C-alpha cells in the first residue's frame, strides 16, 4: 500500500476511477448477507410509511461538512 503515497493526485484519481469502474462491472456478483437484506427491507418499509421523514440534503450536507 505504500506505493499509493508515491502517486500524484491525478494518478490517485485515475486509480479511484478504475476501482469504481471495476466495482460497477462486478456489482451483480455482490452478495448481501441476510442481515443486510433485512436492514434494507426495514429501511424501505420505514420510508414507505413516511416518505417525508428525515432531513433534507441541505441539512445532511451541512452536518457532514461540520464533521470534517
């Protein structure tokens, strides 16, 4: 992993792009655990109950920005 630190910023970004593309190509091979499937179902059910529940993107973005 030490080699990554020697890469320039453009090289690092290219590596990220290549990794992301490989993930997208293999996404159909990604297996969720039963617990992950159950959690996704729970969240979808909760969303269907109250689609307006939760924070707006602006609030979430502000909260994320504060944590940086």
